[in-house]
């Protein structure tokens, strides 16, 4: 980057966890995979992790994202749903905005 002073990390869109989770589920269904099939592909003991991904509670790590992109025959960038809104978290019943 030529001019580091021009860079502002707060202007970069955030990954929207909920929307990305919904997208993961849509892509799985469109590719005709079941949760059980993904569980076997990834070698998970149970499907909980996949359900967490699809609920937007967490995202697959980058290695698993590369596997998903190959399975679903899409680009990595197309999996992520971005927005410009700060992430809203609820911590001990309080609304906390995470702009990291």
C-alpha cells in the first residue's frame, strides 16, 4: 500500500454471520448435500458444527471454506455475505457493537 495513512479498517465491510449462515444452507441445498453427508466429508463426530455454521453462530475456518467452495462449485468470495453495519453482539443482556 503506497499511503498507509489513507487506509481505514473501519471502512471495510463486515462479514454478516447470519446472512452468511443462510447462504451456506442455501448452497448446501442447491448442491443436493445433506448435513449428514457434510459431516462425513469433514469427519465430524456429529453435525452440530454444520448447524452452527448455517445458523450464523460461527463460520467455517478458511480450510473448510475451501472445501465448501469446491463442493458447491462457487467462488470463495460468493459464499460470504457482507454488510457495512457493525456486528451487534449481546453480552450479559447488553447490546454491544463490535467494530474491530
